[in-house]
C-alpha cells in the first residue's frame, strides 16, 4: 500500500477545492477498516452489477479520503478526470454532505 496525506490541490481541471486529502493506491494493506470497506464495496459491485460488463471483476485501485472543515469551500461542480472513467463512489462517513448532479458538465 502506498499512501500520502496533503492539503487538497486548490484546483484540478475546472474544479476548485479546499480541504485535506489522503490517497491510498492498491489494496489498503495495513489499514484494516479501509480494507474491509473496500472488500465489501467490491462484493456489492460484483453482486449488484453482475449484469453490467466488467462489474463481476471490478476492484477499487485508488481510495481518496477527503475531509472538508465546516465553512470550507469543499469542491465545486466538475467533470471527473478521465482516469476515473469506470466507477466513482462517494460515501459520507460523518456529518452531512450535500451532493448535486450538474447536467451540463
């Protein structure tokens, strides 16, 4: 497992953001709670997405944990980068996080 924690980049593509980010590449070895969540998510995708090509073998390959403090900008509406072309999951672990889908992005 490789990981790093840093302030979020102020901008990536069109998105602007303010917060902290921790990125894990690979299987999340050494972070048992995150690895369990990763494995449970993969099992759900395999089961519930069985009719969708590729879902039966899908595995997360990057986990980004982002924290936005109260009153911070968070992240602005954006189109995810091409490297996130297959499946993006957003989970709020604590507090409230409004989510808006913008159709013209």
